[in-house]
C-alpha cells in the first residue's frame, strides 16, 4: 500500500492555507480550550518534549477493534463492501445481502460484542510485557466507540453493542496500571466512504444506489427510523476526483490529488468529538491515522486538538505527560509529536523517540488469516521490538479482536510466547536508550527502505546469530544476539578494541534470560562470547548484559 504521497505534503500544505478559513484560530466551538503555553501552530507545538514514561515503556498493545471486525473479513471492510466485484463485496452479498439493502449501518446494528471481557484481555497483554494499552476510539467508518456528545446517535452506546467501549477499556487499563491510549481515525470518513454512494455497474441491481445516499427521510418503518445515515456516512457532497493512483484513496490522504475537501462544519464536528474524547477519558496517548495531524492542511482542527491535550496535561502534571502520534512528518513536525511508522521501521537511530505500529494479522480481524495460520510469530514480533528499540523507537502491536470481542487460540499462544521472552529478557528493553550504534550484522544490509508512511517490515533477510542489536541503560550495555549460535559462540565485532566504540575493559558478560555468567574473550577484532550448551526458552533472541 503506497499511502499518502509525502512529496506532495509541502505543496498541499500551501494550498491548505487558502482552503481553510479556520487556520490560525484557537477556539473550540462546543468545549472549553485548555489554556497554556501551547498554541495551535507548528512553531508553538515544537516546544514539546516526549515524556519519559513513553520512552521507558517501549512496548504497547492495541485492540484495533470495532464494527468492521463483525464480518471477520479483514481491514477496511466498510469501504471494500461497496466495491463491486471485490472480495469483501462478494463476501458481503453472500453473508448479508446487497449493499443497497444491507449497508454498513446494518453491520453496526448486528454487532453485539457479547463476548468482550476487557479486563481479561488487558491483563493478558500486561502479562505479555505491554506497558501501555491502546483502544480504537473510532475508525474511518465514523462510528464513535464511546459516549459521544457530538456523535449522539452513531456511537456504540446507542448502536450495536450499546456499550461504552472506550470506558470499558480505560477502566481495565487503569486497573492494570497501564498507560491508556486511544486511536482516532475518523477524520477520513469524508472521502473514505465515497464508495458507499456508488452502485453496481452490472447485474440485476445495476444502477441501484448503495445505502450511502440515504437520509433521515428514507428511514420510515426501518430499524433506523428517525436517524440520519448521513451522520454516519457523511456523503452529502461531491465525491473526490479519481486519484492519480488507480482505484486508490491513499494518494488523497493529505487531502490532495483531487480529494474532496471537507467542509468547516465537518472539520469542527470531528474536532469537538475528539476534544470530548480527551476530556471524558483522559488518554495518555492519542494515535492519529493521518498525514501529520487530522485534516491538515485544509483545517487546523488537529493543531487545536494537540494544543488542548498538551496544555491540559501540563496544567495537571506540571510537565506534559501526554503523547500524540502522526505519520509522514516534516522535520519540524517531528518535534511537535511522536513520529509513527506504520508496518515498518527506521533504518538508523532516530534523534527523537518514534513508534512503529504493526499487527500479527490484518488490522481488523480476518477469519482467513486464522484459517490459513498466517499470523506473525512471537519470534518475528520480538525481533521487531529489539530492532526498533535499538533505534530509539517503541513498538505498538495490534492483536486482532473478533467481532464478539474475543481473540482466538492461535493469537493467545503467540501472546503467551511473547510473554515468555519478555519475562526473561525485559531488562534489556524497558528504560533503555540507544547506544553509539544500533547494531551490526548482515540483516540490516538487506532491510527495505521506508515507503510513504512505512511498509518496509519483513523485507530484509531473516536474523541470524551474526546480527546484534545494542542498547544501554546507565553504565550497562546490552547486546542482543538475534538467534542462538549453533556453533556455541558469537563474535561481536563492534566490541573489539580496534572498533573504537567500547574502550573500557569488559569485566562480565551475562545471559540476561538465565542470569548465567558466560566465558568471553575481548581482542582487537571483537568480543567472543561462548554460550552454554542448554538453550533457554524463547532462544530466538538472546540478550547479553555487558559490564565494564
């Protein structure tokens, strides 16, 4: 997926200065703005400093869960079900009926989440080593998963489960003493739902509009009588021009390339919904699935949200203890928030803290991934975590949740195995900082370059015992060997006396997972460490504690 063409950001930002009458204003229509030194400008927000809790945590887990998980047919279902001939369209017609008669609003109606136990799942993730937990507050499908003052009908307390999903997750996270995060994606419903107002080009219902064009007047005698589907679909406007990338909304993610530009009313409603979310649930982190901030550069709504969050935290804590993440950031924007890289990672130590977000399957639950056993392994997750941490980053891992609110047994086994490694080796993860170099070995030479906002994960060679990743904590250096050396020893070249990175005499090398002291020899060419005969559990990555 080549989403959000970063090269267009500068040009579209300039265009946006003329498109939005709201830019530069610091008001909130229906809420009281938190007062403080942060103003809704990039220059003002660049005073932000990432809090230590986030830098120390390193590992978070995410429930990217909402009504699009109910069909269990993969990501972006609410868009794909309206794309004639697509896999999700065919699935939808077979399972539910034609999208002119049973649309996504009706999927929401049958979503009940009747096996959801947030406390049990959050505790499972905590046991696996997560230090923060993130819940999805809304997706591009525009349904708020909380008691939403500004989306009063199309939210999960009134529709589907009739539960305050975010309140349930927050209560569980706070009880488990985890930092609580929310992900917000709904800014894009404006053009993401374009497909819902289309119609089949072939077949018996050719030309019959899908339900994305329905209004309140069409609901007489239906289950949604008295409700306006346009409050959900937001399609009472011209569709976006055909993007330059064939059949793609991705190139329009920064509201360029012919995208239909949201109205001021739409932007302000999104803004007020998000302020309401912040004020009700006090998240420690907000993840935005946007180029820079939501609706930028056609509105400054995202800037105002960030300023409100920072000022509110500053007033409460004396320092800013909240985090905002965004994608495809300029150098200036990276000073204002945490850079998030989707399904990928940097290939060098980043000067500022960053995060990668990825999942073990598809973002939304996909029964096909389960049936075909295509989940990422615990080994892959841990290798990603170690590499990311060595480069000054955090890992946010999504465990796809079924429509009913549960996770499957294959996912549970992966989470448990992650926990085995973390319990034995987490000393080499939590609270660490990058060393002089992030690592050595052949894997990095094959790593893929970042494209758009990420998407370079899994493009390199598998890790071997020649691949080492470094971090430090105080005076202790950790070197993680990314496989068990079958010949019984490893040579860490960067720790040779001639390498110039580590000039002190090494006094002790210990295998973190077992506490066992290992025999070693340091010479000009490297540090040779001899491993024990017995492998510990989860020996696919082996942290060494090196003390001088």
